C-alpha cells in the first residue's frame, strides 16, 4: 500500500482560495475525482486530505468527502485553537458524517505575524485539547518558526506534531543554515514526525533539480529517520512545477539509498501509524 500524506482539493464556486494568486495555473477547481485519477495512475492507494483555509465550514465538507471516497483515508482539518470551546468543537466534528476520518488539526501558523504564536497560552490550551482528542497536529510554518515548534513539542509531549513540507526550507537559494540546526532540534523530540513534501514549491520553478532537493531530503532522513518521515505530494500545489506522477518519482529518487523496509516506512507505514489509517 502507498499513502500520500498530503493532498488538497477545493471548489472555487463554494469558497475562494485567497492564497492562490490571480492568474496562477492552480486557480481553478480541483476535485476528488481529479485527485483519484492522478493518484491511482501513480499507484497511490490512500491519501490524507489537508485543510487549505481557516474557516470552520471546510472541515465538515472534507469529512463528508472522506465518507464518500475510500481514497481519502484521513482528514487534517481546522478549528480555532484559541476558542474556549475547542474540545467541544472537536467532539462535534467527530460525530459528523465521516467524523471518524478526522485525524489531525492544522492552522496556517506561517501566516501569523507572531513567531511565538504556538507558545501563546490560549494556543497551548487548544493544542492540549487536540492531544486529549487523540488527534495529531500538523505544522505549516516558515523556517524562522521552527524554534517555536520545538518549544511547543517539548511543552506537550503527549501530542504528535507533524511538520509539513520540512518547514519550507530555502531551496531556491540553496541555503541550509540555520534550517538544518533548527530542523534537527525539532527532530530530537520523540513526538515529532515530518513530511517529505513541498520541496518543489520552494525551489526555483525554472531551474530546480533533484540534486538541488537532495540536501534537504537527506537532512530530514538523517534527522527523523524513515520511521518518522512520510511522503506527501502536496497535490495540486505541486502541479505548478511538476505533475503528480513526477512528484512521486522525485520522492522515490530522493529515497533511493534506503532499503526496502525503510522505503515502506516513508511511503506507507509512517503515515498509516501517525494518522491511524
């Protein structure tokens, strides 16, 4: 079985995706049917559907999609972590159609002006509620927010933190520091895992190469190990640079040095364990 740990869908007639620039090739609808065609053609059996916008209506919609499509093994949704009733809201979501497919919560921390947002007392209370609900927390952050991620993970050892896109390292410039040391500090905490995803989006679309991606992938493999690293396509965002099938091929090339058991971890076992799918 192959699991894609990071995909998105959206319908612009239902809700605008204001993070997508006007004129972008991904400023159109992407449906589960589109995802199924791309994923099945690349040998992917299950996928984790991840939130795109911070509105409460999206998560129930995603859960309904998960209930209707076997490909969607789990949903990482959104809820307001700072709300006093966050625990009750998580319980309500679990009771909705497809609610058993809710596996995690995510917030666009990368858009928060406060680099210490994750350490705010109200956010910490919300994160504790996520842990109490038996869910994981996906981190979508920028490199300068990685130290706060490590502090948050240390403060909440009972919560599994999943780092999306390896913290968006500066692939286009080729810089490694301080991203390497900050990533290693996060990986040193046992309740952290990461997704080998999103690197293409951080690369120069006109001049990227697998060789240019390799230092970032190798750093993550060495820091987290295959048992705490999972492949994610970041479809359809990735299609701005490469189609789904090529993204899968790139991930396999970046992990070619692993043995078969280690590859199984990256492409199936880690995501299945972390998300409970």
